[in-house]
C-alpha cells in the first residue's frame, strides 16, 4: 500500500525525527535523546495532560528562579 503524502516529505520530517530520537535502540537499550541529555524525553501530550514527572520539573524550575531573585 502506497500513501501519497500531501505537502511533501518535509511536512512529516520533524515527527519522524522525534520518533527516531526518542525510541530505544536495540544495541544500547537507550534512546539517542536519553544518551545525550541523561533523561527520557517528555512528549508534547505529557505536557498538555500534566503528568507527575512534568509537574516535578516545573516545580524544580520555579524554585531555581525564586532563589535567583
């Protein structure tokens, strides 16, 4: 089955790169993102739903900002 993408491949490139960079690889067991940044990536849907991991990061950033003032 062949699907013709509307607008060309460049429209879908950011999504494909995100999927590649955040999925674990069989050779290392880690995603390229986690190897570079030392933590798992937060997907856009996790930000809109506001899961506990995102809340903890937001609270930590707030504390750092308040300490600098």
